[in-house]
C-alpha cells in the first residue's frame, strides 16, 4: 500500500477576518460590513425557505429538495437480510459552487 499523504493544514477564514478583508477592500467600517453580512444571511435563509433556491452571484447556489419517507421493512444488503427502520420525509439543503468558481481550481 502507498503511504498516506499528509493532510494540508489550513485555517478557515472567520467572520471577523472576512469583515476586515471586505472593510479594507471597500474602504468601509467593519461594523457596517458585519451588518451587511448578517442581512445577507437573513435574506438567504428567508429565500431558501420561500423559494427553495438562493444564488449568490459569482460564488454559490443553495438548493433544497424533499427526500421522501422510507418504510420500515427488511432489505437485502450485501447478501444479508437487514431490518431497516422507517424514516420520516425531510428537506435536504445543499450548496453548489458556481461554474466560474469551479474553473479556478
């Protein structure tokens, strides 16, 4: 077997760091940028609940889909009979990168 490759150590940009970066790039106060980010989050949440889709131009698209309920019963999984519990219907939320962002990598 091949030796495991070392995982790259990376840090995720925090909300404050993002606010600092946007504030310096747009010559705004950090406080105003934090308010703008909060309002974008609220608008995105409301739009996903209402329409099921929210697109942030140039970055990502959030979609929802309804997964149907599953019945309880017995299923053959890898040659063995397994008892499967019933699961309720649920809404799945996924985020997809925009094509332009995919081309960057």
